[in-house]
């Protein structure tokens, strides 16, 4: 299983909707997520982990901390789409 598209809103520092289209990164499957301290790199992993398991990707953060304090009350946490393999290996 690999991520196709991550749509984040009301999650961590992402108050509005932000989309990462992993399919635009190519088929090789190895990506570098880089940026300044506090840019939201770990939030990307937290969002993927939260979508799959309903919890944080590490032990420092709790899932209740993910709701963005910058988002409007009516803004919902969004989704992630995954591409499933055609056959099991």
C-alpha cells in the first residue's frame, strides 16, 4: 500500500485545506520530505498515521493534539487516499 493523495485540513498547523499529491512524485517510491524546523514535516507523517490507525506516529504527541487551533470550528479533519497493490506478494 502506498499513499496516493493526502488532503489535510484542521490538522496541526494546517488550518485550511492542503493537498500532497504523491502520484506527481513519480513511481519510484522513494521521497525526501525536507524543510525548516517547524515547517510541518512530522505533521505529514502524523496525518498518514492518524488516517490509518487513529493515533500519532510517535509517543511524544497524542491524537487529541492534532486538531488545529487555527481552523474554524466547522472545518473537518480531512482524508488520505491509498493505492492498494493489485495482488498480494
